[in-house]
C-alpha cells in the first residue's frame, strides 16, 4: 500500500508544469485581461493595493487583488511602490525588512485538475529544493536566494514538504492541502536559530 502511494506521488509530481495566467482559474472575473497583485511583507499586518486596504495580513501575505492593467500603487508602513501591471498576469511584490521591493511574475495555471505551489526563498540560503518525503522526490529545484518558482501538480492531495539545501533539511511544513483551482505559497525565512518556513493558501480579492 505504501509503495503504491509513493508511486502515485511520483506520478503526480512528474506532471509539474507552468502555464500563462488566465482568468478562467477564477469565477466571476468579468475582464479576461484583468490581473492580480499581492504583497509578501513578513512582519507587516496591513497593506494597500490600488486603493484597497487589506488588514490583518496572515504572516505578512495579502490576498491577490484583482486589478486592471496599468499603474497600481502599493503602500505598506515599510515602503511603497508604483507597479505597471500588464494584462492577464499574476504579481507578487515582496518587501524586505528595509522596505525595498522585489517583483515576481507568478506562473499560475488554470487547470481544473491541478493546484499551484509557489516557493519564495527570502532567506540567506543560496539555493533550496522543495522536497516531498512521501514521493522521495523534489517538487521544485534550485530556488536561489531572493527568487521564486511556481509549479502545478495534480490535486486534490495533502502532502508534507521539506526545504533542503546541500542535502540538509532546513525546514519542514506539514499537512499542506492542495486543492483543484487553488494554490499555496511556501516562504522560507531566516530565523533566530536557523531557518523557518510556513505555507499559506492563496486567496483572491475582486
């Protein structure tokens, strides 16, 4: 039984793929050219995206806010940025402790049978792998410091993950729920005694 489960996970993870953003992933999005913008700012609890005030941010991560292409203002207590948004694109703006932003284009899939997994290496680790113990396989390889990667896997499924660097386990994330037409974001940070990681489900604000 265990062998069959592991085999299924390997098959699942072998389907990793990235796709261009498409509004079909989300219901009731009227404009097919609309885009989504969110922030990751560990330690912050409030942000404003295009005039939408978002409070009580969990782990400093906001939901994706639906915006039309053009100039979008993003305001946090630690920093601000004016972002020029293209059509049908998903953006994550990461603010470091100094309030300096880094912009990522998230490769979100619209497959009704898959879930998106994004990892953000906001730590000092030079390169990390997102590892799935149940499948003895790497889901996302070689995400360098201050970079991000996104893949899609078949869902639904609940998995444990480990963040590896040079064969060492830096952090563990347990019982991550992967749902169809949904996604999760995993963030690795420097901690007081090494590294710390957490995951959060992607949410969307229209």
